């Protein structure tokens, strides 16, 4: 009589190497942002503004580009808008500050999508996946509310939204709408700081409009987020 031998059960495929590979891109992005933030922290922003003012007709292009890089490096957008207004005046400074914000928003969104799209929800479980789906359903409104409220650095919000399922079109429209009021308000304040006497009630009109839009959007968001009757 032969004694049967049980063959060893097949070894389940190792998931840890796959999970580790999924962390490579977020790690690369994190290191790149940390390096940018370190460089931005060491830069004398006052001298940088003076240098932009000396480049002549190319000044606006340089200002928008440098502003976008600084925003991607997590420099507060308030400083960028104030400096833009001080250099170029309230109206032009507001336009350039807004362009820098939109450019930074696009760059950070693309970087976040490259690094983390689909990875965060998959690694964190169902709860984050539900948040991701909810943000995607809200679309433009979700982006506008977050952009109007100072919940996190401008660049960090862009990276985070890139990792979600929010459509790029909705993100871009929401970023443009949400960044406009504060861009012109702080640019006007920056312009008035170097030109005393130019600060009037119209300076605060974009900020007041932004606060009104933010309040209305937040109320609408909360009302529509309530679960319906079972």
C-alpha cells in the first residue's frame, strides 16, 4: 500500500513588491516637492521681485513662470499675489497672479495624477474611495469651495486633486473660478502698499465677492450632500 503524500500548496503571489512599486512615483514626487520647497525657502523673495522688475518687456512672462514654480513649491499664494500687485499694479498684477495660479494648478494636477491617481484610494481602502467618488460627482463645485477656503497651500491642493478622480476640465474651471477673487484682491493690496492712497473700497470688492461665492457654494454643497429620505 502506498502512502499518499500531499503536495505543498502553491505559494500565493507576493503582493508586497507590487505595493512597493506603487509607492515609487509618490516618493519621487514627494522628494521633488521637498527639494523645491527647500530652494524656495532659501531664496530671498524681495531680491527675486527686484530681479523680475529689471527684465523689461519679458517681466510678465518671468513673473508668471516664477510665480507658478513657487506655488508648486508650496509658497503661499498670498505672497505671490501681493508681490505681483506691487510690481505691476492692481489690474495687471491680478491678471499675472491669476495666470501663475492657473499654471501652477495645471502643473501640480498633472504631477499628482502621474504620481498618485488610483493609488491612494486603492491603498487606503473603501473609505477614501468613497470620498474620491464623492469629489468626482461634485466636480467644479468641489474644486471651487476648496480653492476659496484656505484649507491648505495652493500647490498641495493641486497635487491632492491630481490623485483623485476629479476630471481635469472640472478641476481647471474650479481652480480658475476659485483663485480669481483673492488674486485680484491681494494684487490690489500689494499695489496700494507701494502706492499709498490707491487703497479704496473697490480693492476689497473681489474679496467680498469671493466670500459670497464661497458661502453660497458651501451652503449648496452641504444641502445637496444630505442623505435623502429612506
